[in-house]
C-alpha cells in the first residue's frame, strides 16, 4: 500500500512531464538549501535565477507556474527573501497585474473585429515582406503610446483567430493524421506541409510584431513602465523624454525595420515563410462566407467593437486612467452593448491571462530574491568606478544583460536610483546623469528582446495558448530574436558613442 501510494505521488508530481524533467526540478529543490545553508548566499541567489530561466525554457514541457512556484516557495522558506518583500514587488507592479487581468480579457471581446480587419489585411497585402514591415511598424507605433502587453495580446488574438479558421476548415474536410499531437488530429498528412508553412508564417509575423513593441516602447515616456520611472527621476516631460532618447531610439527603429526586411528577404533565423495558397484560399472563402452570413446584429456588434477600440486607443494614448482600469471599462462596454450578460460567457475571457498573472507573481518572488541578496550590486559598483567617457556604454551593456534574465522594470529601478544617488552625492554631474538615464532606458528596453523573460510581453507570448499551436518554444524565440538583438544592441552602442 505504501509503495503504491508513493508511486501515485510520483506520477502526480508535475503531471505528465518527462521523468528527467521531474528529476531535475527535485534536484534543484535539494541543492538550493544545501548551498544556502553552507553560507554561499550570493551563489545560491544566482543559481535560483538560472533554475527559473530553465523552467521558462521548458515552458512547452511543463507550464512554468508549478516548478517556478516551488522554487519561489522554497526561496521564501529558507530565507532568501520574505513574503513581505514579495508583496512589495507585487504592489509595485499592481498596474501590470491589473492590465493582465482586465485588458487581455477586454481584447477577447474584440476578437471578432480584429479577425475581420486583419483577415482583410492579410488577403489584401500579397507581399510577405510588406506584411511583415506593416506588422512591425504598426506594433512599434502602437507601443509608443499604448502598453506592449496590450499590443501583444492583440497580436496573439489575431494569430489564434487565423489558426482557428484554418484548423476548423481542415477539420471539416475529415482529414486525419495519427502522428500529430497538437490538437491538429484532423489535418491529413497531405496537408501537413501547408500546416507547417502556415505555422512558420504566423511565427515570423508574431515575432516581427513582438520586436516592434520594443522598438516603439523605448521611444516615449509612456512606452514602457520603466520609462515613466526614469522620466520622473530625471524631471523630463513627454517631449523632453522623446528628444533625449531620440539619438538612440530613432536609429534603432530604422535599423529594426531594415532587419525585418532583410530577414524576410533571406529567410534566415526561421523567417521568410510565405502564406500557402491553399490557406489563403481557405481564409478568403471564410471571409466571403462570414460577410454573406452577416446579420444586422453582427454589423452592430462590429460597430460597437470599433467604437470601443477608438475609445481604448484615446484613453491609453492620453493616459486617462491606469491601463487595467481602462481594460475593465472595455469589458463592461463590449459586454453590455453586445448582449453578453451571463457569467460563464464572461468567464472564458479570463482563461488566457490568469495563469500568466499567477506566473508573473512567482516571477516577482524571484525578483525579490535579486533585491534582497543584492545580486546586481557588484555590476552597479563596477560601472560607477569606470571612466565617465565609457560609463554610458557599459551601463547600457550591464542593463541589457541583466534585463535579459530579470524584470527590466526592476533593473531600471535599481540603476536609475543608483545614478540619482550618485548625482546627489556629487559623484557625477547633472549632464552625466541624463546621459546615464538614456543608457538605462535603452539598455532595459532593447537588448532585453533577446530572451522571453526579458520583457513581460515576450513572456506572455511564450506562455500563451498560441505558442504551442505555432510551435513557438523558448529556444525558437531565442533564435528568432538573435538577429534583432545583435543589430539593436550594436546600433544602440554606436549611437551612444556618437551622440554622448
């Protein structure tokens, strides 16, 4: 009885994950206390970061909430951080949490309009390069005034809609493929090539759009949460912030679009896939059928969604309220005027974002460990003791590397506060502080595209329902982001050296 019960616990632990994965997580949980209680606190902290990155990389094997949560709980229990510190990180990021809870759900009720509009766009623009540039440019412009997570949620909703249409039509043709384990059992082997090409097509569009959110997000005061913090410490208004950052943000924006075009032209790093003609035909037939079946109620629903979309953009652009509260307004308006009045109908809208919201809180626990154990302090001290002429570049690199493995808002908070303290103590001048503020802003926004854990929007994409559908794994995201990381980081460093 005891043996069978032990075996049952073993099978239940992390569910259907591979045995080697379960063994790895158990090894992490055993090693961490040993290193911590041996007195190697700094090493234990960095080991925990490495372990958390590992569970993110294995997101398609096991959702990171469970193994990451176990690591976070253990970190609190052995004293690497405290529940008070975790709560402080959660409170500091409450707007991001509300954004995920309400804004992503709001976008869910706008999916009919998004699918209708972007299907028209997809069928109308035949050139893949033009379409990729359009996605990248539109995401950049929107992210300069809206939140990157909101823009990413829109991109995910569009891609899921496209994939759903193709899969539904293929399923209706009674095809069968016994080797496909992704929910595509109805797709015949004959159509597997089209399916794989379509997945690659969607992957490239989504990645171009995701990079676009970083290109636009770095440029304005409202583009990313840390931008507002940096502007507040530096005393910059909207126009001043844009002008100060422009010597770096404008060249990187141009370089980003050029990289997008080059990748589509060459097909390197997993880009360049065209929309299969059969899939284009299916989407075209679907669009024609939907328009033919459209009733007055459907038209009225689209008009309501379009009106709320305009209100959403205006509200976010002028920051009339916190993003999460604007998202709640969107939910109320869209459901009220489109007749969605039952609780279970509304509940579906929250299914996508809530698991990621829980994961983000776990991530904040890891950030609390970084803060409590001062894991970034040696890097900060080293930068401040460098020659002032190379401080901006080295600070950019330090912020970039740390933002790849940690929360970029946290990294920006640590460094801008350190730079402000250095200025107040007379260690650096006001002019040098402003230059370093630009380095912190661009360093936390641009190189962080290298990894999914570098930005919340990228992590949301990795853990979304879309990722397994289009085979967007952690490693594939790393590979597809690599050329952008190299170009954007290189251009940023060159721009800092020339401008400052």
